[in-house]
């Protein structure tokens, strides 16, 4: 039976996922993040990613999706942010005090928003930079490269092209492929659909699903395109103003009338806020 769960935002409790029998590879426990010592961006966010799952963080621009990913990867400090409350565990160990490169070595890597590639390097050189933490010989790395090309045949065609002169879709594929070269257990994927044509977005999400199913890589992805995210994810969390206001099975969220209204383009021009829906107030689902 599909589940959709709403929460009192100040005491959000993580809901059982469809992967209840799988141990969580990631646990985010009631975290708060402050920027510049004064701006509270995340407020009591809790979520889990089960081993082998695809979990989506959904919400409008500015909801806190990217900040959540950067808090997990420990990159928030580079933007004058600070985790001031809560804890983050990866593979059963607390990691919120680690350096970002230590987390990469443990198998958790982030693909940043905006398709960050080294524009002056070729596609293949970009991919090889993803293997910098690995200690295997050249033969093993070469095999890994061919494995990546199997999932991204377009990259193999453009392997000698400078990344800066490739298309946005090819750069996004390069960024994901580079992350895969580190042989991760989990990838944090930030806005993979941003600025891309629908056909390319579909292709990238199909590759994400293949990597999840065939390589057993877990994914936590932040995405504004709720429609496609909920088609490929197993579980979803909806963020608004730095708080999780709803979570549930992806299929159930797709069918939820209020999610349709506010995130699938069904609402009219007079909508205000997901938390302000009278429908939810009548059922006392939100706090004021």
C-alpha cells in the first residue's frame, strides 16, 4: 500500500520507506544549517536513503534542496555555511565532521548543480579525474573507463573533445560519469535536469536508473522537475522554506492532489504556498 506522510515541521520524523528491509546508507538527523552566522536555511531536516534506493528531494527554487546536499557532502562550509544542529551518518558512521575528500573515499560523492566540468580538458581527461582517489593500476582504471562508456556511449563518441565545447547534456553526462569513476556507493545529484531539453533529461534519468539497478549505486537527487523525479525515484521528500513538509512513496506522491496542484503544474496563478493550502489546514496537517 502506497504511503504519503505529512509532518509537524518542527518535529519531522523519518517515515518507513519501501526499502524498509534495506539498511540505510544515509541518515540525516534533524539538521539545521546557518549561513553567515545569522541566516537559518535548513530547519530540522531529517531523511534517509536506503541502500540501493533512489530518493528525491523536491521543492521550488530556494527551498533548501542544494543546501541539504552540500550539508551531506560537507561542502556547505565553502559557502560560509555551518551545520549547527543534528548529525549525518553514512554507512553507519557519523560523517558530518569529515572533510569532503574523506567522504568521497568512503564512497559518497556529489555532482554539483550546473554541470561543472573542466572545460579545457577533454571528456576522457575529465572522466579520469574522477579516479584520483583510487589506487588501482592503469589497467583497472582503463576497464572502469570502458564501463562508463558503456553507460554513456555519447561520451565515447566525444572522448577527445574539449568538455567546454560539448553540449549541456554531454557535460551533465560527463559530470555523472566522472563521479562514477570514483566507484561510489552513493551519488548526491543536484538539479540534473536544469537547462536541458526534455529528451536529454529523460536520457539522463534513464542512465541514473540503470546505474542504480545494475551497479547498485544509491542516489539522492535534488530536483525542481517533480514530474520526472517522481517517475524515477522510489521515495520523495518535499522541502519548503528549509523544512520537510511531506514525504512518501514516489507513486503515491505523484497521485497526491496537492502535490499535483503545487508541483506538477496543475495550480492556477493565485497559489501561495504549499503550507497555506486550506485543504491541509482543514485536516490540521501543518503547523502555523
